C-alpha cells in the first residue's frame, strides 16, 4: 500500500539508525487487520476470513533493533459463515477454548531496498515454529509505522490436520496490515 508521506526503506533505515524510532510502540487495532485465505472443495473454492480481535506491541532499541508481538484471538475468526466459524474455533482447528491466542513474536527485521525480512516465531495452539517472511515496512513519520506482509503457512506444521475427504488445503495465506503508533 502506498501512502503519500510514507518514507521509503532508506529513510526508514535512517530513522532506525538515528534512533528516531526508538521506544515502545502499540498496534492500533482499529486500523490493523489480519486475514486468512485458504481453499476448500479440492482447491476450487476460496475461503476468506478476518480475525476481528488483534493486538500487539513493539520495541525499537536506540541502535535500531526491532522486536515485538502481534496476537490475534483465535475465537475472533469471521468467514461470514457461522457454522464454518464454529468449526474453525473447535478442537479440529484452532481449539480456541484451550488456546485463545495465535501469536507472532518478531525478534528481528532486516531492511533491504523497499522491503524487509522479518524473523521470529509463530505460535498456534501448543506449537511454536520459526517464521521468516518478506514485508513492506513504512514510516509515515517518527510516530507511525506500517507493516504489510503475506505469510504462507502450512497448517499441518501446527497440528491442524483435520481434512474431511481431502477437501481443505493445508496451505494458507495470512495477510497482515499492522499499524503501530508510539506509546
């Protein structure tokens, strides 16, 4: 997403190196969104959903090191189909009653050109796996930072293997638009 007034990666890099982004950051849930996309019916029908409850925090050190978390409430999935949403919340998938949060913990962001490489872990249910993905990171100014990414996830890596008649794809795309503001 392009915004007028957004910094390009070199300017973001300068803001990080100069310590202008140092401090604590909070995810603005009213302007952030985490979406899920998958295919069912043997890959013919797309299933799209949004997690309606998302939160997060971040920290930028004076040297420019970045860390943080984004958590979505597993029970907040909304695919516009109540029966499917109830099934996704069940023990067959997210087991939201026993594992209420899905969390990405970021332990580093490396800028390169107009993009960035994000590293950390993804925790779903009782499994935590390393994750690395490309993202666009933009600073509107020294008080607002955007992170946009598409993360490919194989749900079997997290024990989400329910798949009646092989109808549902194991591969999912998570789309993140995260807006962080200075605390």
